[in-house]
C-alpha cells in the first residue's frame, strides 16, 4: 500500500480539480433547486389567478341582486 507521499503530484492536482468540479456541481444544483421551487410557487399563483378569473366570469346576479356562480360558465378553455 502506498502512502500519500508516494502519490505523484499530478494525481493530487487531478484530485483537487475533481473536488472543485464537485463543489461547483453541488452549488449549481442548489441554485437549480431554488429556481424550480420558485417556478412551482409561480405556477400555483397563476393557477389561483386563473381560477379567480374563471369564477368572476361565471358570476351572475339573480332578481334580488345576489351573486351566484354559473357552474356551466364559459371560463377559460385550452
């Protein structure tokens, strides 16, 4: 078995380079995870806005002036 002193310098340099690449990958993964989380929050917000809009579009008034939602409203379709 070789001791650390027997390992050529190039191996140490390559090992350090690998460690640096690994560190950068971990850092970028954290950034990507945060971006995905923010994107999901924005999608939830957008979905809520669309549902509110759909509810407003389907809202009608009866003879007494009360509001009621129309379940067969036009809404948004894709």
